[in-house]
C-alpha cells in the first residue's frame, strides 16, 4: 500500500468553491479509486487543500490516472484547475505501525494536525525505529491517522497526521504526552526542518 498526498494551493477565497466542485465530482472519481481524506488548512499555509489517496502500488496509481483521463463523464464536470496556484504531490510509504487509512472510523467534527519533518538523507530509518517503540503509548491519548516517509516528491520527509476533537484537546494531549519523557521519540537525529498545518475536513471527507 502507498498513499499519495496531494497539496493544492488555491487562490485566496477559493477553498469553498473548490470543495463544492470536488463534492460533485467525487462519486465519478471514486469509481476509479477511493478517497482517503480531504481537508483544508485552518492554520499554517492558508488557502490549501490536502487530499490523500490510497493505492496498492505505483502501477495501480498509473492505471487509475489513465482511466480517469479517458472518463468522459468525469471530464464533463468542472474541476478546480482555474482555482489552483500551485500543486505538490508526495508518494508516502506507510510506517510499519500505521493502521490502514481506510480502516479508521474516527467519528466526525474532528480537527487534524499534519506535521512534516524533513531529515538529512539516510536518517529516516532511525526515525521509524524510535517511533515504532513510542507510538503505542502516544496513541492512548489521540489517534495517529497517517504516518510514513516520502518515496517520491519531496524526499526525506516524515509526515504524520493526528486527530483531535478540537484545538483544546490538542493542547491537552500534547502537554500530557510529554509527561514521563516517552514523547516525542528520540531517534538520535534531529529534523532539518519542521512544518505543521491544522486541517479541517471537508463535509464529504471519509475522515470527518
């Protein structure tokens, strides 16, 4: 299993229009493969939409995208190209301890935090090992929704997404997680860069 994380930066004020168009196209798009989740940014870089698509492998992704290009019914509905300023796509290899995205039922009304850590080449394996030991305890406080490293796109990224009921819970959980020194994990290497985004799910997102 791989996950494609697609990030679209939109024109100012275009998020609602983009999501409305996406909602109308979604049933046709999902004839080809299922959506993992779609969110827009509330904090961090604004006017961004992040969507995640699970695929069996790269060959599956290629086949899906080829089929979409030939789907006249899908192409007849307006997409969001005129709303997009920039696009990024990362292929994520899930960490061994990540639960399959499509297996999670986290309820609705959540907020999500996406954190992106960029490491020096060759360091991700140390991160995977350290996190594998620490995540079970951390997940007692809030679910880890997505976690893995990039194989294509921006390399050497460690991307993790956490679900919270609201921002107050995020603050409480982050404070609680640091007690006892078990979190954050200590892989012996430090990120070269850290980013985070607070994400709000679209009304039609499988992860609400």
